[in-house]
C-alpha cells in the first residue's frame, strides 16, 4: 500500500472516530440538536454512531494493511 493511501485512511478514520465520539457524547449527555428549526431525535444519533463507528473501524483496518 502506498504511503499516501495509508495516510488518507488514517486521517479519514480519525475524522469518523471523532464524529462517532461526538454522537456518543450527545446520547450520553442528552445534548440538544436542532437543524433549521427541526429538532434532531436521539435515535438518529444512534444510527450515526453505528455508521461512523463502523467507517472508522474499517478505515483503521485498511490503514493497518
């Protein structure tokens, strides 16, 4: 694997990991989120946590190869 690919996977995976942690914090701490007047339900953060957590895991796994 090229160095650029490994760096790319690591950077992108770190970003997804940060997103997953922020969603987890929102769930645990009960943070309120609103987008354009629409109140974002907590269950949506569960879905985002699962997806971003998986993408972070898969990216780190690819970077390790």
